[in-house]
C-alpha cells in the first residue's frame, strides 16, 4: 500500500509538471496580444519625417562615404533618409514616384559615368525617354578631378537630365574636386543644402556633424570560439561586390626596364585557364590589393584585438558593410580596410571623439575642419600618415597603451587601462580598401588563358608593392575583369593611331599581339590600314618598355610606324606630342583620320591634354581653320561611340 501511495504521488507530480510545462511553452499570456500589437505600431515620429532618397554612383567609395555622412545628418534634421546604390535601383519603374532625392555622382575618366552608374546615365541621357519627373525635387553633388578636361561631367549631366525630364532643382549642382580638397567642398555644399532644406521643408536642424552612432553589429569571438569557427584565413569577397572575383596564380612577374636605378616597371601575367574569367583585348583588370602584414599587425595591437580573432558583422539597417560577414581581424586589416593611405578629414572628425586627451581631440577636429587645411596638408598628407601612425601620433586613441601588450598569445587583462577606439568602431568608420584597375596588356585572341598587365612600382603604393612581391607559379591574387572603352574597330582596314608613353603602352601591347595574329592568320604580305604607334620614355637604354617586341613589330610590318620620344636624351625635353606636331607626322595623322581612322590615347591626364591639343593643331593647320573650329572637330570625334578614345588617369 505504501508503494502505491508513492507511485500515485509521483504520477500526480509528473502530471502537474507536464501541465506547467505546457502552460510555459504553449500557453498564451494575457498581455501577449497587446505586446505584439505594440511592436507592430510604427514610431509616431516617423509620420512627421520627410522621405529622402540618397543615390550614389561611385568608383572609389568616396560618393558612398558622402552618402553615409549626409544620411546621418539628415536623420537629425527631420528627414527619413534611405541610401541607395544607383546600380541596385530600378530607375525606370521607381524614379517617377520619388518626391525628394539627392544624387551624389562621381565622374570616371573623361566625363564618363562610373561602372555602377553607367546604365542609369544611358537611360537618363536618352532623349527619346518620355518619363515625367514633375513630382521630384532634387539636388546633385558631383565628384570629379580637375586634372580631367570634363570635370564633374557625370554630375552635371545628371543635373541637366533631371531638369529636362521635369524635376525641380533645389540647389545649383555642387562640385567636388578630388585633386584639391573634395571633403571641404562637400562640407561647404552640405551647409548650403541644410540651409535650403530649412527654408523649403521647415526642418529644425542645421545639419551640423553629429556624434558617431554605430550602425554595425560586430561580434568578436573568444580565442576558443575563433579556433573552433573553422574560418579559413585569406581573401574573401565582401557581400557588396558584384564582380566575379577569383584567385588567379601569377605565372610570370618580370622587370621591363633596362636600368632600374630610376624605378621599376613590370609585366605580370595571371593564369586564368582554370577559372571562369574571360576578357576582351584592352579590357580593364581589377585587382584587390593586400596591405603589408607588419602594418596590419601594428594596427591590431593599437586597437587591442588579437590578429587571429574571428568576428561576425552586419549593418543594422540592412546596408552592405564592405567586409565579409565572417572574417579575422588580420584579414580585415590586410584585405578590406584602407590603412596605408592618409586618413580622410571625415575619418579624423569621427575618430576625434574617442581620444581621451582633450588636446589631441581638439587637434584632430582642427585637422578635419576647413580652417585646418594647411595643418592637414603638412601633418597628414605631407607626412604620409597611415592609420598606425595616426594612433602613434595621437596615443590617447589607442585601445591598449601598455608597452608589454603583445599578440596573439597574451589575452586582454580586465585590470588594464582600456580607452580610445574599439576595434568594432574602427571596423565601421575606416575607409574600405578599393580595387585598383589596370588596362590589360594582352590579346584575348592571342592568349585567351592568360592576362597580362603593365605597372610601374609607386613609392608607398599599396597595390604595386603587393604585385611586385608576388612569386611566379606560387602566389595568387584576387582579380576580376571590367569592360573598357578601348575596342578595336571591326574593319581590319581601318587606320589606327596609338599614343601610349610609359605604362600607357599597355593596351597597345595587346593590340600589337592581335595585329600580328591577324596578319599571320590571313597570310597578308601587305598590312591593311595604317597602324602607327607613338611611345615615349626617359631614355632608350633605361625604360624603353617592350623595346624588342615593338621594334620587331615595325620590322615585320605589323605596325607601319613606331615613333619614339626619349625625353631626357637631349637638352630640351621631347615628348610624344612634340613628335606629332612635326610636319611629316602631322600629315600622316591627318591622312589617317580623314580616312575614318581611330585614335587611342592611354596614360596620364596631362599627357592626354597635350596630345589632344596636338591633334587639334594638326586639323587647324591642315584644314586652314581656327584652333576653336579644329577643337570642335576633335571634340566631335571624342564623343561616346566616336573615333577618339582616351583612357587616362590622374597623376
């Protein structure tokens, strides 16, 4: 009987436990519906906020950074901003529904749209476009570089097209010059922007810089979690990329100069036979560079994070971070953060609030201000300050300041002094490392399984030093292909004039390869259409790149003429543009172009301006017209889809 009572008690207890478990996990609490309803209610303040789209088109990330700045300030000024990469926006279906928008549009090269904005630009510039934007109010800030002839042309074109389609301009287009002080230009434009919105929209704030508000969630794993995360160290593409980035092995890395005392110029070949990559002659090759390990390790130490620590990150608002969602601290420093270039003013302003020393904080704010322009030029640009040097110049920014703090074995001690910038904050506000682009120096028909580039090693150049150190048949680099404006004419008989001093020779190495292949495959004793190349360097026995190849191409009739300018071999410097003005050469150029010939120019912007001036001079003299009239002829040739094609870069 005693056993029965015990069993009955146990059964009763078990039943009671099961009932309580059911109520706990499956039963509804009385206040749950109210809580759920409350969660579904929108913030009443949202109804009074003014919707605002911030579109950006960027090549280097600056326009995207500016969009983030503008958005954060707009939130405190009565707006409900949304940042949109113009590449991800269905402009045909949605733009006519917008009421207020800001366009931050960068110009690429000579007046071209950036890759991300090219489709939008084509659509907007189509004069047969019948869309009406009468309900849209807008502002445009254009980003460009005055070294280029068509300064900020993409932004100006966007502004004009919006007006043409019926939108209402609220501010004259703002112009930012990357060759001078583009951040100051943007700050000045923002002041005008928020002053205007006060009047037009009745906003309550002047849009002054606000304190940093983190938008990322970053979870740094413990040492044990990091070891067990199965994270594989190396390059991992960020989720924001739309490019087909693949690791390609370096099969050749050779010096091209005859004498390296004055520098180094190299050809690097990438094997792509085992990848999904393909290219067309004179396409652009994007390379994701890597920072050096010592610099990356120094910065990890200053931020108090073990290099081997693995973290996960995401943006709270759904924006893409530019960092892999799972990454190690060292890989973030090596592959994804721009830690070797001089800190931008925007960054200095943000980071100033984390300095624990007031004098350091004030100096950082001054350097970030328009009033501190000269100090910024001297202390930051002139001194070639990097991110690690910034922390060493302003030590109160450091997260760990103990001299004996070493990584990765020593774990953080909670008794140590902790202050300054956290790794999580730095990860969010540090500019992201951008790809570098090189015009491909090989023919896709002659060598479809291999991509070649030419590059000159630049002092403190992150990418060129990375490439210089890659070992043949051992190391790989993350690369991808982008289309170029350089395309050979369809007719083989079309005259082709090529001008490419220095590493501007790159696309023409590919052209010559292709000409030779075509000539041999067609068994042509006489080459159809004139092919003329102008090349320039300092001295023929110092930096005459691909000398033997070019001379052989001339000897074999692959190219009709090879004009070379060696600028330092005589008292007065001679460049390619000087050769083009010589009477015999001018007559040759004029004859080729009057036959519908194509002009290809590759190199620095200053050279491009001088070469174009030389072509204008040729037309002026040959057609007996004014320089202004001749310039109109050449400008017409240089229009999109024309026969005067340039691929220039700022020096």
